[in-house]
């Protein structure tokens, strides 16, 4: 039956591709109230239309979460997916919401995270129905709309209405099989400090759109007490260690006011080492500006410079490491300075063996130690935190055996257990493990500019998910 499924998949691939492109074309950016995005109404409308065309049963619960189910049985398999995406960002070679086919790949925001596995799983149910397959277990595709915001009230609502599945796949990480995740917590820093002296004053510094993204741009506005030349700014920029791999800073001068843009490399904040935080260059520039004018760095500025650079907490004091999951990390994801008012959000990923509360306390203590009373910052952990996750594979062997078999059959690689620094819906539902869609050679495609999936990898993933669901559901 495996060969027949793959053959039918190939025959109907144009049906899948058309739907995949249509889903990418909907800019379903969560957390946006703008009518330009029409979220989630527009994406739900497309989902309903697709299910109707493919003969699938769908239920939308309070315009927050959708369920597409098939089959019956005493046990059921859940697949936790999300319809929302993060903002596109800049520097795309192809339009981010085009679903364009170019360079033997499908381009667009969500082509990996998470519309690829979502449409594949819908397509799997379409194939099962078309082929008249019967199963001993029921399948539930559960599709939320708030995953990228970290809210997850959509899944909480679902669990108020329905019992959880016996076992869940979450295709929102990496292959082979993810049984552990780091925690998720947001530290908020608030304070007041005037970044001004007789020679200049900072009007505004702003960066970051999402807590789960490393900022790839920081915008700074400074007012000087005299007109500044382009040559002078270039001299100060010599002390800013901007690598050649990112866009060079740019600026414009209007009289005594200078507006500067610093650029970095966006990445998922669960892996800040994969990105380059644009804020670090802005803070470095301001420290150089202070030095040039004979002034010590402003204490909070100096601290923020350290906080942004210290992603493993070796200076701040939250450092911790687990052999399986690796080190706790922190990413300064959102920052705002506006005429003395300072707000900052640091996204924390505590490793197993620690807790979010323990990590938060270490951040607070480290902040006080570094500032040494020179300035005051109120440091709090936001309520929506999620502790590290570990799923015992021995207790879920009946579900993991089919996944291991399919992974080895399709890829030829060993189906080992892994952990992830990310935070997914796996934490929102009992007995949930990660299963793809990324492989190591794909690199960091989540939340990146130029997100695209090459056709060979797309078809490999289609085989993986279709065969995995087929075996998990136990054909009659």
C-alpha cells in the first residue's frame, strides 16, 4: 500500500501544489488587527473551501481554531498545526506572499512554518478518502491561529470543548522525532533614563516586531547640538563591528537630526546564535558616541548592550546547560526607547533541569548586579510562560514505532530522538511529539527572509507525513 499511496500522491501532486500556493498567498499574520490581513477570516474561508473541494469534514470553533477529522475508533491521532505566520520582514528575492515557483522551489512566508505540513496533512486525508481506505483509529487535524504570538488561547479553547487525542504529532520542528523542548518565557524590562548630554540626545530607538524573532532592523534617531557631517558619522561607524554578511547601516541627515538604520539577520529567537541582532550595532554605536563626547555610557544603555550580546547568560547569570537540549538562551527581541521611556522584551528558552521561574529570578539578580544602583529597571516575567517539555518514549512506544519505521524507509537515515530549543503546540497538548518538517541540511528556514521549500524536500516530506499517518491510523 505504501507504493500505491506514493503513486497516487504523485498523480495528484498538481492538486496539492495549487492548494499549497493558495494558502501561502493568504498573509495570515497573527496578532494583526488590520483589515489588510483579514485574519483569521480569510484563511478560514480558504480552509473551508479546500475541505469542501476535497470532501473533508471541518468544524471551526469560535473563529479561533479549526478541526478536520476523518474516521472513527476508540483511539485517535491528533496533528497540531497552525494557520498563522510571522511578519515577512525585508530582503526577499520573491514576493513573500506569492507562493511563486522559482529555482525548483515554492517560495513564501509559511512555506515551511507551518503551511507546508498543514496542507500535506489535509492532502493525506484527501488521498485516504479518494482511495477508500478504512482505519481502526480516528484522525484529528487541529489548526490554531495564535501559535506565533505565544498566546495559545486557541488550543485552550479547543480543550474546553473537546477531549485531547490519545497521541499528537506536531509538525513544527525538525526530524527525526522530537521528544523534548526548551521552555518559553518573556522577561520584560521597563525603566526611565535620559540618553542625552550637552552634545546630543537620543530621541528614539526601536527594533523588533515579535518575541520569537531576532530583530533584523533597528532604527535610531539622534538630535545633536550642532550639525553633523556625513564624514563624522562614517568615523563613528568604524567602531561598529558590522559583518559583511549583513546590510551596512544607512542614515539620513536633516539639519541637526540624524536618523540611522542598523541591519542584522533575522532568525527564530529560540536559536539566537543563528541570527544577528541589529540592536547590538545600535547600542555599540551609541556607546561609541558617548566615548567620543567624553561621556561614560548611560547605565541602562550599557546594560542593554550586554544583555543583547549575552545570549547564553554568562554575564547576566542565567547560564545553564543540559546534555540533551543544550544551553538556556535569551534573545532581546523587542526594544523601545522614546525620550527617556525604555521598554524591552527578552525571550528566554530555559533548558531541561531548570524552570522558567528559576531563570527569571537569575535574570533579575543579574540585572541588579550589573546596574549596581546606577539606574533602576523593573524586571518581570510575563504570565504566559511554558516550562521545558520531555515526553518519555518508552510510554509512547506504540505510536513511535511507526514513525521510526517510516522515517528510516523514506530517508534511509537513523530515526533518533532529538530535542529542540523551540516552543511549539506540543506543550499545549498531552502526549505530543515533534515530527519535522525540517532536516538538518535545510538550515534555519523558519522566520527567515526567502523562506522556500525545494521540490525534492517537499515531496520527501509528503511521503513522510502521508505514510506516517497511514500507519498510525492502523489500516483495516
